[in-house]
């Protein structure tokens, strides 16, 4: 993810976690790197191209490492948003 696209990360008071339309949700709150990316990669490997994965994390470094690794493997980070209590939601499309 380029630095310019990190501008999509924003605090959304009262953010509705269910707003994004996805095919699967991976809740890995409580996990730290590298497990955040490993579990994300395993979930993406089970999905078909074009499907969308929602990943919920509460480990701030994962908001940088997971998107970077996802893009290196050729998938697309559709959005990233900060939700309540230091949690983040990443929406990823498998290519």
C-alpha cells in the first residue's frame, strides 16, 4: 500500500462494522504479527478470485504489515477504517 493510499484510514465514530459487503469475515483481534498476516493469508487462500474478506484487528502494527503483505501477494486492499476502542477493519479483495 502506498503512503498516499493510507489516507483512507480514518476514525469513524459509531462506525458500523457490518457496512462493508463481504463474503467472509476474519476476526483476529487479540493476535499480533506475524499471526495477523498468516491467518489473513490462509483465509484468502480458501477464497475464490473476486471474493471479499473483512479482517478485524486490534493490533495497530497490523494496519501496516497486513495491507503491505496482501498487496505484495497481488490482492487488493479495498478499504481500511479505524473503529471503536482501537480496532481496525480491513476489506481485502482476492485477485
